[in-house]
């Protein structure tokens, strides 16, 4: 079986997970890791028996590296992803993909020009319960989709330092709402602010309105004493409730409540295997660079709405 030679840019908490999964997958061969912090890079490289780099450009000159994942700070994601694309590597860049939509658009254009895969780390899509709900919407087993509500709250994460809760947390749910509804929202209204942290917003309430008046509601914060990750999807025939953490899915209708037997699976492993297989088989990824771009545009609209106190219409 042919393996894809891969490397990880960023040796922090999430980069370590990427490296671990790549070592576990049959489809990939982890070649190297890179981080501006030499000690971090060496420690992670030693753990998995690969080469450490502090210079991305030098690492990207290796011809045995076909693809990279970018797991750096949010504000440097686009810069590192652009280097990799220009070096001819397929790229999975972690959310939020870029600091702003202009940077994201540049990544899209570069990937298209170079004929390379560009995907974004929206791993929630790979949770089996999400795929089950998506199928229920498409086959109308839950009836007509009415609305959806997401709650993603927790304490302040130590790893965060360069983006607020909208681009760090809520962006996951923005992507999921686009995916489940099958369309882009036409109007965004949001309230966000600071209760404990001065530099970035630490709470946000976002309403996305789709054609036909259907709505999605997103609550995100870094203020809650315990971690909650819940999605509720309301259809005309049934209500689906998914706990992202336990992956427990409940479907309720007028007659019964059922819990489909979906075995727990690690979303990151499903995501990175899918990334590798898309490259191997020349297939389009479940999450495209355009999905990342649109999610950032919606996040920016939410922040603009909060700042102005007005609805923001999306083109």
C-alpha cells in the first residue's frame, strides 16, 4: 500500500495529536515535525522517531514530504499554509484557517493555481453522529429541518492567545450549520463581548438565518465552569440531540426515543485518514478550502453585527 509522506508544522498540543495519528495510520508516513521552538520540535520528533526542524522552508524542500498539516497559532496559520502550498505540498490547515477572509482567499487561489488539495480542520463533521443527522436530513427521516442550536462552552483555555471565542470555538458550529442546512446563511445577527478577558471576546450568541426563514443558534463562551459541546437539530418529525464529547446521539419523535448504536471514533483520526485518502485517490475532500473561507466570512459578519448592533446581510 502506497503511503503519503507527511509532516506537521507546529509542535504544540494539537500538533502532537496530529503527529501521533499520522504514526498510527496505515495511509501515512510521518517524515518530520517543525516548530520555531527547537526544544518542542526535538522532543516531538524524538517521540516518534522522525526529523525535527525549526525552519519551515528547509523542511518543505524535502521531496519525500507530499502533504503537511498546519497546527500553529491562529494568526500564523495562513502564512505557514501558503509556504507549504507554494512548495507544492497538499495542506490541511487547522481552523480558523486564517486570521481573516483575505488571507483565506489567497490560500484558495494558490491551491487552485498549484492544483493542490487544501482542506480545513473542521473535524466535527467526521463525528459519526453528525453524519447520521446529515443523512436523516437528506432522507427526511426527521422530517423537514426547522432549526438547529449549538452550545459550545467551557473555561478559558490556556492555549488561546491570538483569537477570540468566535473564531476559535463558534467557527466549528458555523461550519456545521452550513453543512447541515446545505446552504449559506443570508443574514447574521450576533452579540459578543468580554466579561473576564480584555483582549478578545469571551462570549458570543450568534443567529444565522437561512433562506425561507430557517434559523440556527450558536452559543459559545470561555466563562462556563465545565465543558459542554451539544447540538440539537429540530425537524418536523423528530428532534436529534448529539453530545460531541461522548458522541451519544438521541433521536426523539412523537412515539419513541431511540439511541442509534454508533461506536465512538476519534474524529481526528477519521479526518486525517480522509485527508490522506483524498490525496491518494485524487478525490475531493469533505471539507474544502472554500468551506473554511465561508466560515471565516460568517465569523467576521458575526463580529461586525455585534459591534454595530445590526443585522449583517451576506452576499
